[in-house]
């Protein structure tokens, strides 16, 4: 009887491990993505970004989200994967800044 309980607990524990792996969180990466999304939207509202620029930046942000999903598919993000994602975020941040401060603005006619 006791061996049956131990086996049952072990079985339940092993079944719950994949569920914990799916919950893996990357708060720093997620926070930067939200911030970048906000900066793009603010740029559109203020007229600093035209719709084509915003669409290109949003596509780059989607690509970074895809990289994050792919990296965390095995339940964890390695140092190198995190580094690659953060480099892509750094590049996007510079792009957003460049696009928001160039002389182009959307047509307000």
C-alpha cells in the first residue's frame, strides 16, 4: 500500500514538471518589450513615426517575441539565448530612437 502511494506521488510529480516548464518567465525581457511597444505607439500618436516606420518597428518587435518563444520552448532560456534576445532589443531600441527623431513625420494634411 505504501509503495503504491509513493508511486502515485512520483507519477503526479513527474506529470507536473512540464507544466512548470511552460510557466518560465522572463520579466526583464517582457518589460522591455512592453516599453518598446509603448514607445512605438507614442511615436505614432505624436506624429514622430509614420505608419510605415511603425509597421516596420512592430514587425521587428514580433520577431523578438518569436525569438523569446523559441528560446523558452525547452523550459528555460540559456545565457546565450538571453544575450541574443537582449542584443536584438538593444538594436530595436536604437531603431525606435532613430526613427522617432528623424525629420520624417506623418502627413497631417
